[in-house]
């Protein structure tokens, strides 16, 4: 799931930088945002499995600090890039960094079988992209999150410009996007309580942590 989120973020960052159409940019940006949210949530899921419980607080503080600094510096660097170069580089600069991260995760991050000394590296890598791993992908959650993100962003971007706020297109996209968002929340709750092998796109249990909830807000 972590590799999928990284790949999604990297691929759609490139597409955001390459597009010449506003509607395409909105759609690609929604996919990119979905990948970014997956990266964040999966880090919080993976981190506790890699460090001793007594040290998790320290590493959580480091992770939180990185995201906090990034949220402050991101808009500043983005503005500097757009003022001194093409706006496309705001997205395209994610490509090399994303490729490096994908390589590091694929080669170094342990899988469930990596602790066994008799398992070869090729089998370790194959385990991460096997059919069993893909069956853990929350396809319904991905679809609902994507539908909600695209429709709501489209409505907010186009209302008052291409369409009026009272136009049927604006109202319908708001309604359908809102319904998709509500269904996404209920679906993620269902997955967390079920015995399904699928892993939620966004584990809602993360919101029980007040620090994480405040950071996401």
C-alpha cells in the first residue's frame, strides 16, 4: 500500500506538471492528493512496526515535525518557484524525489517475510507486488475518495466562473461529491470492523489520536 501511494503521488505529480487543461489538472491533482494522503496514513501505520514501543513517541515527534515543517515551507517554496520559473516545476520536482523514495522503500523496507533468512531478495520484492498484496488494496475506498475529491474540487473551481452557483451542474456535483464523501467514511468504518483482507485507504482510527487529528486539521 505504501508503494502504491508513493507511485500514485509520483505519477500524477508528473501528469499535473505536463497538462495544459484546467479540468485535467483538477483531476490529476485529486489523484496526487489521494497518493499523498496514502503516504501520510501508511507512515503512521508502518512506523509502530519498525521501532520499539518505548521509542515510538520520539519517532512520532520526528515524523510530526517533518510534516509540520513541510506544511510551512511548501507554500513558500512553491511561490518562489512559480515566481522565478514555470509553475509546472512545483509538480515536476516531485518526480525525482518520488522515484528515489520508491526505490528505497522497495529495496529496504522489510515485508512480512523479510525477517526470514532463507527468503531471497527477489522473493522479498515479489511479495510486495504479488496478487495477495494487490488484494489488500481498498478499491472501493479509492473510488469513493477519488469521486468525492474530483467532484468537490471541480464544483469549487468552476462555480462562479464557468457555471453559476445555482446552476444544475454545480449543485449536482456538490451533492454527488458530498454523498461520495459520506459513503467513503462509512465504508472505511466498515472495513475497520470487518475481517476483510483489504486495508482502508485512510484508517479512521488515526483520528482517535488527538495529535494526529490536530495535524490533519
